[in-house]
């Protein structure tokens, strides 16, 4: 199933994709800003092997990511890797880059 918008991914796909066993010991607050007509700002919190994604802005996230909507949809639909997006300048990251790798393993970067 191809996902067409970030909100659809966060609400319908991510809950089924999230693997709590891969989140053991993670205590993360990340900010994801997606530019585009269906974009927006989301705060991703992973704590006690649970994930919560909500619209909004975190003033001091551990990791901040910014990406264009098309590139993000390509990542979540398996057409582009997070590493490739970062290397080609489509994905900007600030903060703990080790967390970015962990978020990738959880399926949304």
C-alpha cells in the first residue's frame, strides 16, 4: 500500500510498523518538519517502548529533521533511503545523529 501523505503514514501505517522490541531503552523526543502541501511539524516521542506522534513543535528536541514532502513520502514508501536523502541534501538533521539511525530502524527516517 502506497502512502500519499505524512499524516496518513503517522496515523495508519506507523502504528503497525513500529516494533517495540527495537525501541528497548530509547527515550527520544524528535522534531520532524516536512515542507509541502500536506506537510507540517510533528513531535515524535519514544519512551518505554511506545511511540507517540503528534502535530506541533518541540522547543528542544534531541534530534531535528527537515525534509520536503516528496522526499519523505519516497522514504516511507521505500523508494529512497534516509541515508541517500541525507547525502543528497534532501534531509537536514541537527542534534544526535545516532538517534537518526535508531529512528531509521524503527521505520520512519
